[in-house]
């Protein structure tokens, strides 16, 4: 499966989860300690334009000054989140998205394939967060999960150094791959 197909598969699962989030679940805690569902949706909507812009090799300004200023009451948060995921899939759905250099919200550029892998991983992990918080059990393609696991095994230490992930949660080597993925990001499966 190509990387372009992986982002599409990751987003397909994310859309299924979003479709099943009830409005009364917005205050539910997620496995990501700093976010309840509402704050995680804010996080996704805040960073969405920059992540999509990176796939198009464009600098895109955030939708607000900070994540906390994204106002879910101002619109249909589920429709906004669905549009976010579709935009990210479209932006990273072309082979050219994965070549050359690009950046996410800063002038510092990195290889597009590094940022693209990060985007795929973010979609999978945050979909898992939303699903866990709302009582859902999503499934992903084994090839997609293998790609995310390989990426996170290589990049999670840097993510921890940057404060993006908590300390690794030990997970047995024979645990389901999604459990090993979230353990790398400091989440307890």
C-alpha cells in the first residue's frame, strides 16, 4: 500500500469515529492527559490547516491564535472535524506531497516524507484517543499500523524530548500493534 493510500485509510477510520461521537461526549476525558474530547477536537482543528498546507508545500496560518480559541460552539464541530480530516487526506493523497521539503507552521523545513509520516501517525493516534474516550473500537489495516509503528519507533524519542509524548508505556511485544503504537506515545492501551 502506498503512503497516499495510508493517509486515506487512516482518515476513513477517523471519519467513522467522528460520525459516532455524541455531543454529550465532548467533555469525556481522552487517553491524552491534557485533552478531553472537546480540547482534542480543538487541537485537531487548530493544527489542521498547517498539516494540510504542509502536504501542499504551503505555509498556512492557524485558524486561531491558540488551540483554546477554537470555538466549537460557533459551528458544527462534527462537520468541521470531518472537513479537516478530508482536507488532510486530500493534501497528503498525492505522491508529490511526500517529496521534497515542507514545514508545519514554521519556516523550518523538514523532508516531506517525515512530516507526512507524522501526519499519518497523528491521525491514527488521535482517532484512537477519540474512540477510546467515546466507547468505540476502531480497526485499521495491518499495513497502515505497521507503517505507523515503524515511524513512531524511530521518532517517539524525539517527540518525548519535544514534550509531544509522555514517557513510553511498556507494552508486551506480542500485544496488538495499535497497543504498541499508543504505548510509544505515552498512552496506556
